[in-house]
């Protein structure tokens, strides 16, 4: 799994759900699936509770991501910053996948915060 590449000691919890709507080429989307998304969030372990102060956050997103437009990541950054979080934001020229160029920064971030 991807988190094992960032945190081989498995200190992190990660949630990378597969969306319910198949959009082709192995891609899935949450578009128009509000009920399914609510069910997914409701199924998260109850111990996942964010308290103030918020932990440091890193968001990495591709500018050319069509299934999940980059505006969603930008809006999340704005909301988190407004709530007082220290947010590191990486926007790269890539589509709907993890940009290998950000993996070293993700590893540094994990090492810093754990």
C-alpha cells in the first residue's frame, strides 16, 4: 500500500476509498454519490476525531485531475487554514494519480510530524 512507502513503521492511519462509480480506465468517481460518501465517512473508526489544535496537514494534488478537480484541494486548504491548521500544499502538473515527484516531500513531511 502507498502509506507503507511513506511510513514503513505503520504509525499513520490512511483512508483511500475507491469511489463507487466506474468512469473508465481503472478510474472511479465520487461525483453524484453523496449517499455513498456519507456511508463511507460514517463507517470510519469512531476514534478518528480531530481536536484543536489541528495537526499539520499536507495536501498534494494534480492540476489536471479530472475526476477530482484541483479546486477541491484548494478549497480544503482554505478551510483548514481558516481553522488554524498548518497546511503544506503541493500542486503539480499531473492528472488523477500520485506524482512521483512529491513522494520525497511526503516522506519528509511524515518524518517531521511523527
